[in-house]
C-alpha cells in the first residue's frame, strides 16, 4: 500500500512526459495517447483518494528523496486527492466528449499541439494541488498560463488571437503580483515550504511583528490569484476567452483552470499562512465584498447578453463570486461550502459547454434567439444542457442546489454579513433562473420557420457519436452524484480542511 504514496508524483510526471511524446505523434495517435494518459491519471487519483481516506492523514513525498530545502516536496491528503481527481476526470471527459469539436476547429497538423496543451494544463493543475512549496506553485502557475493561452489560440480565427493576447497580458499581471507576494513572504520568514512558513508566521503573529507587511503579502497574493481566476472586477478576459474558444478549451478553462488558482489560494490561506492570521488582516472582507458584487453583476451581465456562449461565460463570473463569498465568510463551514461549489460549478460548466456544442454547431456562436426549436433536432444534447442549466439555477437533487444550500447555511449567524449573503444568493438565483431557463424554453419553442415535426429531417450538424454520448452522460451523472450523495463528499472536504489546519 505504501507504493501508492508515489502516485501523485507519477500523475504529474506522466502528464508532462505525455506532452513531450505527443510532439512527435500524428493527430490520431496523439488523440488516443492523451485519452489513455488522462484515464490513467484518473485511476491514480482514485487510488490516492481512497488511500488518504483510509489513513485519515496527509503524507509528504520527497522529490529525489532529498528533504527541503535541498529537494522539493509533494504533500497530499484527502482534499488534494479529491481536487486532483476532479481535475483529471473533467479533463478526460472534456477531451473524449469534445473530439468532434476539436477535429472541426483545429487544423489537422495542429491537433497534436492541442493535446500537448491539454496535458501541460493537467500536469500544472495537479502540481498546484499537490505541491508543498510556494515557488513551485508559482512555476506551475506560469506553465498553466501558457497552456491556457495556447488553448484559446488553437482555434485559428482572428478574434481568438486577440483574446489570447489579452488573456496573457492580464494573467502575467496576476502572476507578477503573486510572485511579489511570494518574494516578500520569503523575505519575512526565510522559507518557501508551506509547513515551515506557517510555523514562522505563527511565531511572528504572536510577537506582533510585521503586521503591515503580512497584510501586504496576503493582499498581493489574493489580488494576483483573483485576477487569474476571473473574480470581478478582474473578469474582462472571461467573456471572450470562454465564448470564442473551442468548446473543449472553454470547458477546461472555466471548469478546472480558474478553480486551480482558487484552490491554491485556499491552500495559502488555510495551510501556509493560517486562517487566524488571514482574519486578523481584514482581507476576508475584500473577498466577501467582491464575491457578493460578482454574484449580482455577473448575473446582470449574463442577463443582458445576446450571444449564447458569452452568456454562459458571464455566468461563470457570478459563480466565481459564490466561491469567494464563501471564503470571505471566514469560517470552516464557509470554506467547505466554497470548495464544494468549486466541484459543483466545475462539473456543471463543463456539461453546459460540451452539451451545447451540438446545437451551436461546435464552437460557432449563436444568439439566444437562434436557439428556437433546436431542442427538437438535438433532443439528447438539449436534455443534458437543461440538466446543467437547472443545476446552475439551484434545482433540488442537483449539484448547484447543494452548494447554494451550504453557502446559505454557512452565512447563518454572521450578523450583517448573514443578510447580505442570503440576499445576494436570492437575487443571484432569481437572475440565474431568468437567463438560463430562458435558453431552455427557447430550445423547446417550435420554430415556425422550420417544419420541426418532419420525421425524416436530418440535422445539418451532429456530435451524436459514442464518445460524445459517453462523456456527456458521465458529466450528468457527476452532477446527480454531487446533488444526491453530497454527504460523503462534504465529509472528505471537512476532513481535508482539518488536516490542512
């Protein structure tokens, strides 16, 4: 059983090694090798998750068998394992279900480049999840940024090139602020290892030294990762990046990449600096305020958007606000609710982008008006999209309902913050219902311009192949599992946060 302790390292290196090998393979071989490797990483993550749940503690893996500071460390408990499983599973399902969209949007000679970027993105997210070293986290943030930029640009149209440049510039700003925070923290503590930093910070906090400096450090890291995750008002790159990219790229960027930065922020708050120190600095009020504003304004912007895919992109701004609001509550229940919403929103957003790709003709955008009657042509895709839409709104039995319930419960007993959080949840949910259910209704309104009842009508575009059906059905099942069997998952999250602290 102790051999399983090597699996997190294997997962990271397997993804990185796959990216190197893919550079010399043709498109077909690259596609199947990517599936095999991502499937293997899913299996390794499942094994690590069960191992950590059974043992009930976290483990440290020494890279090269040299302890820090001479070597690097991987640290994994049940929460890191659960997040790594989430990342690898969403990546695997997105690649499988979106195969036709990739073939349509990406030139044949560049398809292996697309899969290289997917593997690099997966390895960087796994490393950000498992690393016990802040500077290593920064290195993989940059790798993730490059991979994300490539995933946007790989659909070779003029708009995606401009969007990728904007994404790169804004992301570099976020990375720079984060690096400044890491540098200042190293200056104050003399450590880059997360566990050692926490000990030094606790001692300095007790003595009352460097209070202002720690506030600056935390603020720099928070703003840096908020920019990279797309929190309002740092969201300007999101609508175009999600709305114009290939649907698989949009799925990965919205479901895993932005969530990876938030997960790293939670690791820094809880495990690296300590939540008591974070509370004393007052930055959680910023998290809470920006989260609440994002919940409302993100929904308002989505409500006024006429482009279907950009509407889904704007809804991500609101959903990221939910996560930051939960963190900003400053309690274990709030952070646990935020982590659960990471999983719920990630699975749902991937389902929305991939399932809608059939009736938006792959990655080609449509206005919401143009959806009219398409639910009759693409019944399976429209049904699966409707499940995702109902989840975002917060219908019972689905993942979104549980995460909103957890966030509302975590807000109870916090004075004025309680009423602000509950009001924001209510208003955002109503707005979610208006703009998402509107699209569902449009899908099933008969279009008078077409004879939708004609039995021999063949759709002009179809993704209805075995890979697509398999991937979408698994995403629907994940949503139902998160909604119907949330108890064990919430227990894993709470135990993981206890181990963190």
